[in-house]
C-alpha cells in the first residue's frame, strides 16, 4: 500500500509540473479551474461539463461545480492568453527537421440548432452539409533514432464561419508568424492542396520558412523567365528518379525543376515571383500525377535528393489524421454540448491542452500498455483493431490510472478493496520506469 501511495504522489507531481508552466500567465482562479477540468476530462474521456464536474474536488453541489467551470470558460481574455501560451511552449520543442503538419478538420453537430454561431459545414467524413464548426490544427512529427514517428500536438483553434469568415487565412498567417518566432524559424511546414494559395506562399517565403505544399495545379508559373501555364511547366519535367513509398509499398517516379510562382494579386506583364521547386510525381508508369511546391533554405541538394526528401515528408503527413481520429473517437470531442460560443472555444482549447499532456507521457505509458495489454483493452476485438494505433493504448492506460486516483480520493474511508490489477500496474511502473 505504501508503494501505491508513492505512485499517487508521483503521478500528481508529473501532472501539476506539466501545467504549472502556465500558472504565471493566468489568473489563479482560472488556472486552478482549467487544470482541475483537464484532470477530470482524462478520467471521463469526454467534454461534457456535467460529467466532468462530478469528478471535481470539494463538497459543493454538482450544479455549483458546473457553474464554476462555465464561468471560467466564458473568460475570452484568458482564453486568448492561454491559446498563445500553449503555442509558445509547444514551439520550443521544434527542431530543424521537425515536420509541422497543418490541416483543417470539423466538429459536426447535425442535430444542434441552438448552439451559438453554428453553421452548415462540409462533413469531412461523408461530404454532406451538416451543422457544425471548423477547426484549424497543427501537429509536429519527428523521427527517433529507430525511425519511429513521434507526433505531438502544436496548435488547435475552433471557429465558426458565421462570425470568423476568413479565419483559415488569418489564423494561418498568425500561426506561421508566431511559430516562426517561438521556434527560432525551425521545422518544415507541410500542407495539403487545400492550402495552395498565393498569400500563403508569399508569407512562407517572406519568413524564410522551409515548406512543402501539395499543389492544385491551377496557377500560371514562370519557367526560364517566361510565363506559362502549369501544364506546360509540368511537361518540361521528366520523371527520371524513383522512390519506394513505404506506406503503399509502391514505386513513385518523380522529377524536379525550379520555377517561379507569381505572387502579384493581379496579372502584370512582368509579375513579381518567388523562386521554389516544383516536384512532379506519379505511382509507377500509369498512375495519376500529383505535384508539390517546395522551398528549403539549404537548397544545395541534388535534384534526386530534394525530390526524395519532399516525398518522404509528405508520406508522413498521414500522422495528423491519426490525431483527428484519436480525439474524435476516444475523447468524443463532438459530444460537446455548450451553447455559448466563447465557452465552446475554451473547452476545445482545454481539451487540446489535455492532449499535449497525454502525448508528453507516451513513452512510459506505451511501454506499460505493451506489458499489460489485458488491462488496456476491454475486449479482444479492441486489441486486434487498435494494436497498430498506439495513441488509443496511451489514453486508455492513463485513464485507468487517473480513475484510480479519483476514486481513492473520493472514498478514503471506504472498506472496498482496491483493484489488484491497478496495484500490479502501478507497482510495475514504479519498479521499471520511475519517472515519465
């Protein structure tokens, strides 16, 4: 039992140590409320305020606890402070070759009618128009010494086109500016073709950011000083190099050429351009073409190496889809029921903060889940389906631990014996890992 008590203390220290980094930047009552909310979120795996409040400390009623959470969620000025603080902190972990993957997602609420500023959006899963909100997201991806890909949340923002019509562009530019500053202009920005825009390319070049953008193929280019169509520029690129795609296990043929991208908003006889690389690629000899723009501060690489680097980078972009899948299924982010828009944005940010903590503990937690799989999965089918997706295992093992803490705190005088599996798990962590 002494070991169990020590482990309680250890996990509490790790949790509060992580979030104390934000303490000096926020009012104390707000700070206490949001970390207590995050703690409860981990235990209940959902963003519903009523369920969260039931895991709060204190002898006040559940209604009073709900009112306290709602009050702090409505503080717009604290939301903005915390939003910037999260990006600043997460950006310090960015290294030279870190991939900064940016993409949008959505929160669908098909049956919601009274939620403030809710609007028809395109459901990314079905393509149907339903009520909901958009999110702007960024994650980082690094490769360890064994070649494993590690993903970490970097930034996320929920918005409605009803009142923030140009949020994707404005938030994107602000995000690039801030992350460039906070990281010391490290990392490689990666975008899907939905972000192929003149404004974005101009901003990235202005900041001297390394980037890869999948192109839509819809803009005129400048090749050898002559303006031409995108198709004409493509025809000048020969697919003379090969790359073996590790995901689909297919051969990709590609070619590279330096081109000028026009940044003038209106056509001119001699338009202003920025110089970058156009990479043309296809699967095998008969697959459809796809193409990228790329810029690297160190552009002394040979064409074959530059093209390979771009393809390797873009293949890793799928990691952000794992992140979306994780937050939507395991933590039921689309179950949010708040009617007020400011509160909705705040609870989404607090959830994102929860993910930054969860992913920071992944090393030890995944090793624990590998050792005690029968504790992590409720059903045999879960084990089969989720075996290859490590973040489900991570959240399940952390939830188990936090629920154990919460229940023991609420039932100090209970005669109920603790779950022997929980003791075994905690003892294993203490004996084999010590510190997360």
